[in-house]
C-alpha cells in the first residue's frame, strides 16, 4: 500500500484525480490515504492450502468486479493500476472488460501470483529490481524498470548525511518486522544485543516494533539486559526513525528494502521464509551483494550470530558509513516519478523499451 499511496500523491500533484479501490484490508493503514477518495469492494481470499474456501472467494471476486464496473461508470478512469495481491484483482478484471488501459507494479523481486495471472492482459508491467523472477520473457516489450516508490518523507532523507557516529557515541538501532512486527526479531534481538561487549552495549539506543502479543516480554528482556529501548506495535513516523538510525534490523519486505536503499541505511536482514516464492530472500539479494546489508536466513538467526554480525558492522564507524553508501547506491529515488510517467503514457501509443531500461521522463510528454 505504501507505493500505491506514493503514486497517488504524485499523480494528485500533477493535477489528476485519484481513487483507491481495495478490500477492507487494504484501507486499514493509518495516514496513507487520508486525502484520497477510497472505495472498498470485496476481493475474496484464496488460500492455497484451503481449497474448500475457493468457491466463496471466487463469488466475492466477481461481486467486487461488478462493483468496480459500476464505479467506473461514474469515475471514468483513464487508467487502472494494480499493486499485486488479490485486493487488486476485481478492479483490474473490471478494467479489462471496460477496455480501460492497465498496468501493474511489482514491488518484489519475484513476480507475484496475481501479477502473473494478469501479465498477459495488462498494457504495462513496472518492476522494482534489475532481475524479476517468474516474469516471462515474452513480456519484455511492456516491462519497465522503475523501482519501488517511497513516501516523500523517506525520499527527503537521501539528501541528508548518514548520522554522525563517534566511537564512543550513542549507537541507534531500529528493529522492525513490517506493519505487523516479527516474533523472531523479538525473541532474538534483545538477547543478541546483550551478548555485545559491554563498551558497545552501553552505547545502544533501540527502537523496536513488536507484535502486541510480544511487546511486554520484549520490554522485560531489554530491561533485564539494561539496554535502553523504546517499544511500539506500530511506527507511523518511520521516516523519522530511519533518519536517526545507524543500523536497521528488519525483515526484507519490498517497502523496507526500498526505504533502506533510498535513505542509505545499512541493515541486517532476516527474510521471512514463508513468504510466497521466498520473495523476501530475492528482495534482499541486491542490497546485500552491493555491501549495504548482511542477510541472515531465519534458520541461522540466533543471538550469537546477530552479535557477531553487529560487531563486524558496528565497531568500525567508517565501515558502517561505507555500508550506508553502498545501500544508497542501489536505491531508485526516481521511482515514483518514473511510475507516474508510465501511468500517464497509458492512454497514448508509446515505444516499448527492453527489460531493465527506465523510460526517460520526456518520453511521456
């Protein structure tokens, strides 16, 4: 939902009228679509391991498609953009029937199931990484590398220097598992930080996002280890948190990677092993290969391993700042403007570009 919100903001600035169409899950994020017209429609929920629920999900999907078609009679969209996931499918299906130009944006390094399903019918596919697995070669002609849009507040961090880190100064750590937190981080991180040398441990200042069911136990752990820590179940001010962080410990969700690379923040990443097609491991590959992050598979993510990686990164301020620069080197700060350019081009014939080439802005005039 973050890249969708970023695109909505950019298109609104350009004078377009924008609406969000999603199911109830998609509109629950506070602060993202406060000024955007929002329409909630049913989308169904297809769970691979629960096929008995598929008939009901299909009925909900078609009901959502009918509602989207009704909406289009009054809203009359010039283009419909899908951001993956089943909540986007009814609106896209309605657009196909109504012959409305369409595009999908893939945030991950693996093309998601819904985007694979509609790839043959949409007019354009926008990707976030140089390599996108599960993207068929036959779609190269309509594939455009744009990156993953981030909020303006995160983009503004790109022009700010990495926070000053002195050898005996405060070392600020941000721990986040995404919008829902991550229990594995809550179990491992406090004990891992406690294993650091005393001189390093005393410098720590931690902000940790945790699940509501974990937060009391995590708070107690930090108190036991005498590590100053601020705990929260949701971090609405993520750009501000990134601004002061010297190191981020996180999952490898698409928006997390995009924000780390645009802002230029080194990280220790623990990909979610159950993510569809293991896309979080794929997401982490580019920043890790560039030297901006260290990736630890969840099976190897122990307190001892975390402490070892923390010492390698944190005990040398120059090395940490270098990692921040390497993270920034793979960021795509023009993602939202490039995606908006692509959207604006959908109502006119445009020359196709090969995979991995971003269309220059003037081509969308």
